[in-house]
């Protein structure tokens, strides 16, 4: 007797995401931070759905890289205590760095040809593979003159606003009434806490933030 059971395709799948951050001195090549990050799965799931819907520009992709100085505490013994990341499994509009002191727009194409008007130092690249994953490579450069108000050298301690020990990627958000772009209302998509790194006038710091999106 013939088996008339219909074999339906298995349309279920699992999305895996893994992030990695590399921070180095642009001039000397010294690696300052090299570690994995934490994904805010609740906010990232909402952002993926928004991007696929193609109806809502807000919360639809990576737009900012945020920098902060509240990710660690120096104890009386001189050792450093690192805080846990502000990530979760449910959508959370209030998720942010512990103390965000600076941010940069990274949602620009890479300037690979003279025809393109992208930014070679601050951009997002999509790197496809032959497998079931795609990498999102986010690059940002803190140049000699930024941020405004930084110390003159990386040995100074007069201002700790730009001694960064946390970093995150944020989505796009534009206020509909004023038209202004607001990172404060954007979803934080990832968060990483690391050993403090001082940004000062005498150094360029390059950040390469890679997120691998894989289907299984």
C-alpha cells in the first residue's frame, strides 16, 4: 500500500548571532581590546523583524556606535571590577550603556571607489560567505581631534569622560515631530565591557566590531 503521507518542508530555523570587538591604536597597531561581546537578543530580534518588514525605518538597523565609561569600577586594592552587560531576552527600550559619553554615526557605505561617497573610517560592511552566515563589519575611527574636550595625552587623568570601558551598537531612531536623530531613544543592540582605554589627542583609536549572523 502506498504511503500517501505528505512530506512538508521543514521551515523552522534558528538564528545565531555572535559579536567580536577589536580596538587598536591606529598608528602603532597596538591591540587594546580583543574580546567577544554580548548581544541584546530582545532588541536585536525586534530590529531584525523591523528590517524584514520594510515598513518602519526606526529600529530597522545599526546606526550608532556608543562609547561609555561606566562599565567598570576601580577598587581600593587597585584591581578592576567589571560590571555585567545591560542585555536581555526581551525588548527593552531603556537599555543603554552604564554611562554613555560619546557616540558616532557608522551607518555609511565603505569608500571603496572614487565614485562612492562613503566613509572609509566609519562604516558598515556586509560580508557574505558561502555558508549559512553573513558578517556585519562595523568600523569606527576616533581621530586625533575627537572627542572634543579630551586630554592631551593618554597618561593624563584630568578628565575620565573619554576613558572608555564599555561600547555598544545602537539602532536608527528619528523623532517624527522634530526630525532629529536621537540615540537616546534608539534600541541598544549589543554591549561589551572591557579594560579602560583612554582616548586622547595624541592617539587615533580604531574599532572593528563584527557581528556574525548565522541560520541553522
